[in-house]
C-alpha cells in the first residue's frame, strides 16, 4: 500500500516484535529517504521533513508513524484469513484488479511463484 504496510512476522526469543518493528522502520526509513534524495523527489522529502519537525524527532525526516498494531496469530485458519486480507487490500482500495498485480505483495509469490521482488520464508 502506498501509505502503510501489512506484514506477518514471527519473532524469536532473542528479538521482540517491538525490536523487529523498530529495526524495520529504521532501515526502511533510511533506504526510502536515500532513494528519494538520489531521485531528487523533493516533494516527499519535504513532507517527511515537516513530519519530523512537527513531531520534534530530532531527525531530518520522519517516514513512519509511531507504533504498530499487532494481532497474534493463534490458528491456521486465522493466519489464512490475515494473509487473504493483506493480499486483497490493494484490490479493495481500487489500486489493482487482482492481488498479484500489486508489485510489493507476497500475493505474487503465492499466485505467480514470483520471488523476484520479495523473498519469503514460507
């Protein structure tokens, strides 16, 4: 999705879900802003810079909102339900006709056996 991300993750005893999300946001924020800078995409960079100022983060940019909303997966059925929700999210938003058309969706892995964009540990 252009304005948020859904993911299914499993944490280990060594790293909490909060640790994983913190590191994910830190890494992706850096890569996103580096890419935008290299491409000269000043509009988005300005948006992220204003967000950082409003939130008084002390950083040049703020890409992600604070927090996250985890849901514990407690059964195979619930896992399939969440995966389907994730895959069909861009379809419900009218961004694509079918889930596998969304470039950054694991639906491409499941429906097309295409792991060229996202590698999954299934």
